[in-house]
C-alpha cells in the first residue's frame, strides 16, 4: 500500500486531494471520489455549472444544506468520505 500509482488519470474534479498534490496515495483515494459520486446521486444538479460549483464546494467540506437536512445519515457518510486526510476516511455506513 501507499506505493506510487498512476497519475494524470481520471477527472480532476473527482480526484482526491492527495492525488492532486502528489503521486503518493492508496485505496483511500477511491473513498473520496465515491463520496463525490454519492453526493451527485442524491443532490439534484440542473446545469454543468451548478454541478461544478457543488462538487468544488464539497471538496472543501461544504455539503448543500438541503441535502444535509433531508439525509442526515448520508451527510455523516459524506463528511467522512470527503475528509481531506485520507487516514480519516472510512467505508460507507448504513444509509437509512
């Protein structure tokens, strides 16, 4: 684990902070990307500009308020998955 992996592969908007800052990362980077995809599945996004804005803010830890209020368990999962520190990310918990 933690060995040098591929770089400059994939969509930068979905890349984890450790992917954009260095070539050193491990499987926790996938948790970050999965968090962004999960957010996108539950948050209505009507334009490409809105999508970019919401995902960019999520990368900074800002989850849309309406999503936060409507899906408490999801919000808790997103905060863990989108933690900038890869060692503090965890797998999904049950979303009810």
